[in-house]
């Protein structure tokens, strides 16, 4: 079965292709991943699930076949809902100054969330991955995918930016969301 993943984000493309290749996902789930490099209009909304549903529907309208989109966000405990699903916009505007949004007395706890939206033309199904962690005081690392340089996953001392894509894959909220999607949509396949 073919899975059409609609995105123009080179980081998302490389991370999922790497996961499929190195973890032998295609063979385990009997699927073929097809990347459709197409921009999808993203609505601005405080609820990341609303954003993903709109993206999935827009992707389906564009392709006319069942397809997948992914959207992620970083949610800071001290700033409820922020930057959330509009993290890319906030990151592009302020970069690692986002760390300064938190005062010394604020919790630096954060949750990285990623949601896969699968639209088959009849329904939109969502599959989520989460990674608990914290926000650094300043950006660290050379891997510059969004807010990766300021997020430290629980159990690590390194930011995703310091880890790079290979090590990030072990705790990535996006990979967790993809795995949830594959298990739910292809239930007769073995778990990863």
C-alpha cells in the first residue's frame, strides 16, 4: 500500500525517509512511502488538532487520494498553549530568543507534540506522538530544524539540535506519531 506524505519541509522529509530506511518500516508494514512535495496552507489556530485536520483535508483536496500530513509544536508549561501549533511562525520571528520568554522562576518543562493527519476522503484520523522535556536557556547544536536547538528530551542532556537527526529519532515525537499511525492504520502488522 502506498502512503502519500504531503510536505515541502526538507527536515520532515529526511527524518521520515531515514526512519523508513533504517528501521525497515516499509517492509514491516508492507507500505511504500511516497513524498509529495507540495505546500499546504496552514491555518492559524490555538488547537494543533484543528490545524492538522485542515491540512489533511487540504492535502486530500489537492491530491484526490488518501494522504498524510504532519504538524508539530512545542508546548511550554509556563506559557500554556504557546508557542504550540504556530511554533514555526514564532521560531521564524524570534529564534532562540524564545528561551527568554521564560523567567528564572518559570518552569522550563515542555512537551513536544506531533500529529499525523490521515485523510481518506471520508474521514480524517489523527495519530499523536509526544515527548516530554525542557527548554534550554539558549540555543545549542547545529541541527537547525525549528526549535530543535532549544528542546532537551527527558532523560537527555542534549538538545535535539545537538543530537542531530540520527540520535533524535530515538525520542522524536514525530517518529512516535508515525509509529502510532502505522499501527492504527495497518493493524495486522507487527509492532515496531
